[in-house]
C-alpha cells in the first residue's frame, strides 16, 4: 500500500529538481519529522521534464499522529521515480502528482491541488541551485544500483 501522508495533509512544502537527466533531487518538509532530502533515479514525465518544481500545501497539518505513522520513513529518501507530473492521467483534471519507491521498496505518493505546485522560473532558481547541488553531492555516493521500478498505470 502506498503512503499518501494522510491524503497529503502531512506534506508542508518542498521542491524537486530534474535538470540533470536521469535523476531528481529535492527536499520535502513533512509533519513532525521535518525536511527530508530525496535522490531519485528517473525523470519527470514530459509535461515538466528537465524543470524544477516547487510546492506548498495550504491544507498542511502538523499532527502528532503523523509521527506515529511516518516517523520510520527513510531519511534521506533514495530510490526510483514512478510518476511525477502535473497531468498524470488523461481522464482526470490535471494536478501535481509525485510518486516514488524507496530503495527499501516503500511506496510513497503525494497528490496536490492544481494551484499548490508550480514550475520555478529561472529568475528564482539561485537559492534552489545551492540546495540541489548540496543534496546531489551528499547523496550520489549512496545510490546503489538496483532495478528500476516498472511504471504502472495511475490508480
């Protein structure tokens, strides 16, 4: 079963950077546990490929219950992208969708409202550049070769 972070309310904000082909790095802030860095093998889907996205969740709740459920989440998150897109399914209204598998094969999924995420314009990339570089340098050596997760149909 995928961890949906209490239907998204335990996800506060974050960014994901896919400007280096084949990898996505970023940082997501979760309820109770705070920021977690990510290094994922794979790319965004073509609608946002090669871009940096940022998101902020106005429905965020820093509930104590989150600590009981997600406190054992791997930190940092090293794994494989399954699907990251602003338009994940042709039969649904476009919305930000972030889904990955950790190296331990845990399945994580975040769905946001359409206005909660955006492409970062070039004029605002300077701060993210430093964070992306630091995350990539810190985690690249920890990425073990493992089989990529087969893409699945959106459920």
